């Protein structure tokens, strides 16, 4: 009889699996009974690819990118594109731009050249089946070089074989063009064939070292023969182009024909400027504004389509191969142009500006009765301003020598007993003027020291004039002094001293002894923490804010504007004539024929005024002292204008500290009033020399934002010195000079340069001594400081004509 085995009580019992709070996979499969959701099925199918399918997918992506690059290269200078614009930049005074153009055009003996302006020559090369527009600028004219670089597809830098080192002007040209944005560049050398064979390799190696300093991947090509010119043009046409964003987003046109037609009205001082050229970038619409680089924004009356001056029979045959790609309207127009009709009969108006759809030239916002800022700001009339100035002239009598306007106004009020009880000190602009006159120093001893310096300069000049007749060497020195602008020398000396004092004693100012501090610093306030203390952006704003525009979401507006492209107007590659109306005669007279004129289409809202913030880094070649409030020239992408900017620290907080000078090493933010542009845009900043018309490169940067709510806070540090010290309690003097000022600034926290914190306990006497308590023992060599803050704004000094 068989018996079954039964396990005893010592058999191992394993713990059952615990799934936790969620169901197990088996429980889920039992509940769903094999059903699969739609989302899970689609996601699973997209993710699961076989290995050969993944490899094929990556191969297709690479092929698409390669085809896009090749299509872009082959599409430059062909039938459906404007001529390939090549800017010739000689980097040596021995290089002649006209000779370089002749050498390039000799690359193909069948080349048809159509010079329209002294600075532009368009040529068709039958062997390459492409057209090129060669641009050259007058030597020494940096702004024309930058304007031509805004529309050039390739920049050709030409060196001389005997060049051992680039001149300062050549270095400045390279720095400016690189800072502005270079789509493609090619380097060529002339005169290398004239060098002896044994020294040729050494000369070439020296030139390559100069090129590789800025462009390590670029090669140096010869330009001494027709074969070299042909190879150079092939390299130019096949060069990879780096996109410049601000150019791709806007239509542009390089003027090849100019004509100014005065208005029929005899009393009018304006007329119509007719500009002809090839449309580049996007579609040129007659309803949008156009910007003449260096001369401002204007409106269009209509756009004419004219015969292509660089078109001949061979080019027309090439165009016939591409007619199937055109739409019906453009094909009809081009068939008429290819028929060989004369220019007078074939010129057509393709678009007339609609008065209802055309952009307005109103750049400033008109204040209304419903304006929210009417409750905070008042706009004085011309009569009130004239009356106030007349009363001020009546009050002024005898003043101490060296007294500023701001200090004089308070002296008048104190002497006349016109001081208000509440201590209202007026607007912030007067305080800003006082600070600008004496940066970092407000004491009257500074003015005395400056007078001493001026007397020293006068004595120096007098001694030089007196010694100038002794011998010939002194007479030569006297002639050298006559060529020097001593006023500029004195101004630069003062600026350098003020900048050095600002570096040694940042933000420190002296309390005036003859003016109450509570009135002199009435526009300032104290902050518990500069980083975390609140500051309302709409509080105490400048009156100029009534004239500017502000957008809640600039990124969304930019996206909507760039997404919309007009379907009407002149398409890229068309040769058109723009009729620009209401152009002043003074502007037309300033346009030179030997300087390239560039026209850009203005996007929506880009002519309206607002507060622009630029990141700016001082250029290493700039030795000038640049102060906040100086008038600078800004090359903001496709714009050129002059404005006064104020500098602030480039930080991520909601408040940004004001900088009195442009630092030499760190990056700052320059804020100014100017027309709106959509960032990012590369920016160059220049400053005009006082003794000449030359503009020196100050710094480079880019447009950071268009934000009027950026809070720029100027810091003023009042300093005092310990007089008596008793452990944590000390008597401080020289910070204030009367008892009322101590009581007024009592709530503000004190700090020392050795890291102590404290506060004012009570005043002692009536001459500015005060008892202070600190968190630790104070040292005798320590300095006690009190920080005050005031919001500052830029000055409205925008000028589009530069």
C-alpha cells in the first residue's frame, strides 16, 4: 500500500510577492483581457524601430541637410536670386580697389560688365552661369565699409605681398566687420608673383600667420593672373555662408541708381528719392517703411519694376529654364522684360502704397487724458518753462566761484527763505546734472582743485610761449602745441582722474557743508538690501516715458511679426525702383555717389521709440575714458544713430547698479532711448573725437532687450570717520554737518569697510557729530559708510542722421 509524502512543520515557507500600492502586471493583464489603448499602441509603434530602420533614418537626415547646404550654395547668383554681392576690402594702402575689380572681371573674357555707380559693378560670367556685384568703398571711409558689409554676401580681404603687419586702420576694419557679422570671407594676396622665388614661401607664410590670427581655418589665395581670379571666384561662389539673422528677417536693397526729384511745391523743402537696385532677403512691400542707413526712416509711394540692366541674351536664355517655377504674375512680367522692350515702355508699377495700410511715421506716443501716468507726472508748457527760467535769472546775483547750477538753486532758496517745510528738492534731472558735473565728488574743494589745474595749464602754456623765441627747437615745440587741442587734453585729464577716483573709491561722494544733506540727497532713499528690497518700476518714472511705447510680451510680438510675410510687393532678385517720399533736401545733398547707399525694409513697430538695452564690452584698442551720458554712435545691425547712453551692471536681479564709466574689462548694459528692434542684433559703438571728425571704436556687443522697466539705480556712499571709540559705541564725524540731517538719515543702516554693521543712535551737538552703535568693536582706521540709492534714466538725445 503506497502512502503520499506529507511535509512536516519544518518545511521552508517563502514570503509572497508584495506589489505595493499598485496592481501587479498579472492583475493588470487579467483586468484588461488583452485590450491595448490607442495611445500606447501608437507610441509603441513609433519608438520601436529596427536597427536597419534607424540607420536608414539617420542617413536620410544627413542627406537632407547636405542637399539643403548644396542648394543654398548653388542658388547664389543664379536666375532666381540677386547677384552675388562681393565687398572688396583692401587691407593695405598699396592695394587699389578699382584694380582688384578689373582683375576679377578679367577672369572670363566673355564677361559683360554693367557699372551703374562708381562703387558698384555688376558682371555676368557665362562660364559659371552666375552674376556678381562687386562693391568697393573709398579708402579711409569706415562707415561706408560697414554699410556695404550689411548687404554683402562675401567679403574679399586683399593683402599685399610685402605686408608684414596690418595697419591700425586695417585692424579697425577687421574688428568692426567681425563685430557686425560676416556671412563669408575670402583672403587674397596681390604682388606675390613679384617676390623672388626663394623668398616667396617665407612671404606667404608670414601672410598666413596674419590671417590665421583671426580666421584660423581660412586659406590664402593668389590674385595676380586671370587664372587666379577665376579660381578665386569659384571659391567665393562655393563658400559656406553663415546666416546673419537681422539680414534674413528683412528686405534690403543696395542702391545702383539714385535720382532726387524735388517737390512741385516751391515752399517745400523735401522731395522724392528714387533708388534702384536688386531686392534681397524678403519681399519689399510698398506699405512698410524703409530705412536709409544713416538718414532715418521714410515712407514709399510706389514700387516700379524696371528691366534688369545686367540682363543680356545669354542671361535671358537661362531665365527661360526657370520660368516654370514662377507664378503666373511674375512669369508674365518677366516675359515682357525678356522681349527686349525699351526701359521707358517696359517700366511697370507693381504696387502702390495704400494710405490705410501704410505704416505711419509717428515714432512717439501721444499722451492722452486717459493716460495712467497723468496722476504722477505733469508736462510743463513752454510758457511755464520760460517763466521759470526768467525767475531763476532774476534770483541769481553773486555766487561763490565754482558753484554748480544745482547748488546755486539751493543757495537762492536758503537766502530767500523760500525753502519748503517738507524738504521737496525738485526733479531728479537737476541732481543728475550735479552728479555729472562732478562724478564721484560733490564737495566744493573739487572745483577749487580744478581751477588750480586750469591755472597750471595756463602757466604751462605761457611758459612755452615765452620760451618759444629762444631757439629753433622751442619754436618747433610751439608749433606742436598749436596743433594740439588743449581743451580736449584738459577734459581727458579730468575724466581720467575721475575714473581713477571711481575705481579707488567706488560710489563715494562728499557731503556738501553749505547745503543740507537732506535736501541735496532728497531724491535718494535707503535700502535694507539692494538685492531683495522691493522697488516699484512704475514709481517716480521720467517724463519721457510718456513718449515711448512698451509691450507686455516682446517675444510673442516678434514671433507674430516674423511669421507674417507680405504676399504683395517686389520679390527677391527683382530689379526695382523705390520711390521714397518726403526726403529732405539736406539729406539728399549729403548722399554721396562714391559711397554705397543701403536701404532696409522696416518691420512692424520697429520705428517706435522705447528704451533699448545693449550688452557692451569695451574694445581693447580704446584708450578713451567713456562716461555715462556721453553721446555715442551706435551701429545696431542695420541701423546707425547717435544717442546718449547710461551704463549699468550686467546682473540677473531686478535692480541694476549704475556705472559712471565704461569699465575696461567687464561687460555692462547700455540703456538709451531709441527705435525698437527685435533682438538679438550685433552692435558696434563709436565715439567721435573732439579734435577731428574721426570716430573711434569704443566697444562691441548686442541688443539685449527692449524693456523700459529695467531699474537702474545710482548708489551714493556717504563716508565718516571715527572720532571716539568705546568698544561697540563710537562717535562719528564728517558724514553730516548739522543735527537735522542726522535725524533725517537715522533709520538707514550703517556699514564699515572692515565688515561691521550698525545704526545711528543719537546726534551729539549741532555740528554733525553722532553716536553710533555697531555689532562689534570698531577700529580707528576704519571708515563708516551710509548707502543711498536713486533711480536714474537716460537722456533723450536720439538722432537718426549720422
